[in-house]
């Protein structure tokens, strides 16, 4: 009796096991997940301004060393290191007294020469009158003419000496040849300069305006020339083309100027063309030697297709986008990309205007899989 109570009949156990097994089979049946919800959008079609981009460097329009052109002691220094000075401002004064004395002497010698020239000229005229009266011989007149010619030559020589003395005296004042920033002085008051060879006193650099030099490839040169021909642009018109510049740590291209110079030929070793822009720089935002980013706007191109830059993927074959195809099945399309316009990227080749490009959830989809697309308007999203 005890054994019968503790142990159920064998038939009961079998039925219970079959019921339990049937229940487990119902719970483990595979149910496919729904397609992932993903945002899609047709490419935005708009007019785009293409840009020629390059890397360049800023350079001073004018930069020169200030030198002592005459010998003497520095008497005055009339600026502070790093001053912005106007053209013509005196920066250094070399002891002028010896040159003033030399000028006085040259002027005195000129006065003497002038007097001698007047005397011999008057004597020549008298001898010519006496010759007409047949009182003197021709040889006497010839001698008077020679003396007059010698004194005229001495008079011209004295004039040159006066001009040279004036020039040397002017060199005692070293002035700014143009407006700019003057570097730290290289000499001190009382120092002898210009003895034997010119002595560098300081350097002056013009910062406004400023040049930006850069190079463009031969391919871009051919492209620009073809565009010029199609639009009837002349070489003179190129100097009106705007140029935008930005420093490496700046957003965008905040500095604006125009093309200033294009080299007449390509550099054979690099296959590039040297180009220069000139930019106003009154706030000294650019300094000589700065490495800069450069872009030059070209002719506007209508009806370009753009998609968000984040929608573009990369694999071993290159760039691609994912597109919702027939029955919302994902397709991978290889594309050729163009320039960036804000957060959008120009697609040169690979998609059509009505393609639905996946713009979100890219990590959760694969090519060949289905999606549940949610259509977005790129025009509204980018405003």
C-alpha cells in the first residue's frame, strides 16, 4: 500500500510528459522579426557652386631690410619695436653733421664755379666783338672759348657734387619706404654703422594687403581654361575672380580677396600652375608664413544631386550608398562623390533623382534585407 501511494501509475507519467513536451514545442517556434524602421529620402536637387580647393601660404606684399647707406654713428631711433608706421616716417637718424658740412663745401665750390663760368663767358663775348673789329686774332678768341668751356664743365661738376652731398645727407635719415610693421632694431644708439658695407638696422613688413600663394594641378588648369572659353572670360577678367581663404584652425573661409597673378606656364617638375591672390588684411588676421586653405568658386552647376554625407559608406571597392529598391529591399550602389555643401555631399554618379537613399539606421541593415522605410524631406531637414 505504501508503494502504491508514493508512485503514480506508469500511464499517468507518460501522458504528463507528452503534454509538457507539446507545450515546450509551442514556445520555441521561430518568429521572424519585423523589418527595421529606417529613414529614407530622395536626393536633394539644387544648384551648386563648385570650388577649386588648394593649400597655400600667406606672404607679405612688401618686405625689406632697412640698411645704413652712409657711415656714421646712430644718433636717434624714432620708433618702438613692432610699431605700425606710415610710409615716409623717420625710423633712424645717423649723425648728419659731417654730411651737412660736405654739402656746405659743395655749395661753396659750386658758387665759385658759377662765378668763373660767368667771367669766362663774358671774356669770350668781348673777344668775339674785338675779332669782328679785327682788333684781335682768331687764336685769341679760340683761347677764350676754351677757357669758357672748361669753366662750364667745372660748373656742371660742382652741380653734381652738390646733388651727391644732398643725397648723402638725406641718407642720414632712414625712413619707412612703405606702411608696415617694423621689426626689433638690430643696432643701438651710438653704434657706428655703414662702415665698409651697408649695415642692417631693422626689417619692415607690409601686412595690409597680403598675398596668398597656391598651386593648382594641370587637370584643374585645363578645366578652368575650358570653362573660360565657354563663358567668354578673358585673362583680365580672372583678376576679378573671388578667392576665399581660411586658416587651419578657422571654420570655413572667413578671409576674402581676388586673384592677383597667374604664372605664364606650368612648373615642369610638379605639373602645377603657380597662382597668387591678394586679400585685405587690416586686422592682421593673416601673417606671412601662415599655411592656409584656399577655395576659388567656379561656374554654378544646376540640378546636382545631394545626399547627407553620413549616408555614404566606404568599403574595399570605394564609396557607396544604400537604396531602398523594389519591395523595400536594400540595394548597395557604388557612387562617385563631389564636394561637400554644408552637411550634404554632391553625388556625381551612381544614383537617380527618384532613388530612396537610406539616411539613418545604416548599422542595422544589410544589402538584400527588407526595411520599413520612413520617407523624409531633405529640403526641409537642411533649412
